[in-house]
C-alpha cells in the first residue's frame, strides 16, 4: 500500500495507539519523533514511516494482513459472548481504523485457515465470486459415505434447504469410509454442513485446510497461532501469480 501523508495525531490514533488527546500529550512530552527529530505538533503532516513512538517504529503502519489458524469454538464476531477470534490478537490491533476483519467466516465448530485484513481491496479480491477462489475442507462424517456423493456434489444441481438456486459444482475427494476433502467455489452460510445434510449425512468434524493454493499444513501454525504478511505475498500464495 502506498504511503500517504496524514496528520500525526490521525496516524497514531488510527493505528490504535490512543485518542488524539493522548497523542497531543505524547508530542508535548517529546515521545514522538519525525525522521529522528522531536515532533513539533500533533497536527503536523507526515508519512507513517517517518514516525517513531518512544524510539520504536509504528506497528504495521501501512496495513495489517494475517493468516490465522482458527481453533475450534472461537467465534468470528466482535460482538457475541464467549470466545472470540479477535481475543487472539494484540488489543491495539482491535482499535485500528480501518478495522481488521475476517475474510468470510468459519462457524464456531469449524477450525482451520482464516485470513484477516484491514485492506478492503484484498478482502474483495478474495471473496468476490468473479475471482472464484476455491476453499477446501477436510470433513469427517457421522455416517459412512454411500458412494453417490462425488457425482451429486459435482452435478451443480444440489439444492440446499431454504436456498433458491443450486450449489455450484464441488469436488469431493474420498479419503476414507467417512472422511473426505471437499472443495467449494462459493461460500454460503454453513455450506459444507448443509450440503452433507442434503445428502442425508451429518458433518461431525470440519476443518478448512486450503484457501486457493494456500494450505494450512504448509504454514506450520498451531491452532490459535497467526502470522502477519504483506497482502501482495498473501495473494501470490493464494492464487499462485
Ligand atoms: N461450511 C460450513 O458448514 N462451516 C464453515 O465454517 C465453513 C463452511
């Protein structure tokens, strides 16, 4: 993301460091430097990369994108009660503007690969149906597979309860009597669980293993761990360009 000059107080408050009145106090106290010199005023226009606070460069001053291994039971929401995914990140990140948000969601009982970003354009590129980015899930089912699932899921005619159009063709790779990898090219509410319900089965364990070409196993992230990275690199890992 190209750097833009902004008022110093705006940069620091949008990065979650504190309210503008706090920034004014830090400037008066000499804690903020611009190119190594004490900042003159909180309203001075500067580039984020010129700033330091208490001798330290600013935290992800030009945007925040991360890959997270969502653990079971964590909720992709800022508002609900209980264990929220956002509790895994530094508090300052949660006060940033624009806000850090997940690219799509995984439900509470689903673990696996989740991307979070404050970059609206990246979020759009990863979710827009135009880009057709696949998502793969490792599924464990309550009942053994019957044998007709691969064809039914690939047909592009499977209807889900309460939906008015069929699911796009999906790829099922059977890995055991009641285990399989399912690759989808769209994202609907509780889609994997509802697709297997439509086939008369029940998903008992669900993990997202891939987003496009990016695989959870290649990242060596334990459940609850995350890694920040540049949006351009992430996109390259997902779409391979
Ligand atoms: N499908 C589901 O059923 N749940 C998820 O979290 C993701 C896809």
